[in-house]
C-alpha cells in the first residue's frame, strides 16, 4: 500500500511569489492535514480537510490556503511568500476510524530567497 | 490552550543504555497521547499511542504510560541502539483519538553512539 506522497520534495522560490504543494493521501483515507515545521516554531498545524471540506484551521495568515479534491488529494497554496515561510511542510492522512493514527509524508522543503 | 512540553535535547547515550525522554502536557479535555519519531530527511512516523489514563503504549521496545495524575507521557526504552538515533516528538490530540489536530512538543534529539 503506497504511503502519503508529497510533491515536490524540494522547492526554491523568491520572496513575493506564490507556491502550490501537493499531497496524495493513502488510498481510502479521506482526512488530510497539513503542518509546518521550522527550527524556531517546531511543528504547527495549518489545516485539516475531510471530504473536500476544511474542518479545522490553525493560526496562520490568509496567505496560507488549501483545498481537497474529490479523490482526497490535497493542495496547499502560499501566496506572497515571505522569508519566514521557509520550512518543511508535512502532509498527513488518516482513515475514518483513526485507529492507526495519522500517517505522514516525507514533506516538501520550501526555501524562500 | 493545550500544550506539550518535552525535555531539551540532545540526549546522548551509549548503545544498550536506558532511555527516558520526559513529556508533560496541559489539556482541558481528555486527550489522546502520541509519540512520533523523525529520522533525518523523512516525515514523522507514529511510534506509539495511548488513548486514556493508565494506558500503556508500546512498540519496537519503546513504552510510554498515560499518567493523568501527573499529566505525563514519558518515553522509555530499556536498551537503545544506534539505529534509534532520531528526533522524538510527543503530541496530543484534544478531542479524543478520532480527532483532526495534533499539538506537538518541540522534539528531543536522541544520539546513540556505539
């Protein structure tokens, strides 16, 4: 069974640009969450989607947005990039029962220059 | 709000030493508790979990017991290996196990030398 797939693995963008990150959850998982990991702030929750609906949102500015498609694949978008947006962005998926907890992908490392 | 506090790292041990990584939490409800491990260049892997007070989670020789009276979930292993070198994160979910949001501690780096 394939795991959570995040693309791309690495990304370099210039300040002011926008970026879209992609996450394909484990087949059958309908819940997808996104987290930002930085050395200074650690792991912080961005948002969670279930069946194409955003169910929960973390304390991030409106520049951070996401969506989920009918096949459960999810994307997150960051507009008007700032240097502080440089981070590892992790996606996680979970099945309906939650019995096995969240499975995380390997992440997308975004560097803003 | 809910929070998780972990001991500062790095924790440096020799192979076969006993490991303890302390984790305490603050939560208004009845959280489920987790330990995740992150190896270099990878995402997080669920190591073990506990969903209610006095539950003991265990996996790959690691154990942690949900202590409601001390709001703690310390990670232990009797004999560490070099391959256990990684960053360990304690986390909680504040709506029970079937929840949508994890709150993480800052992580503790473990370094095991032969």
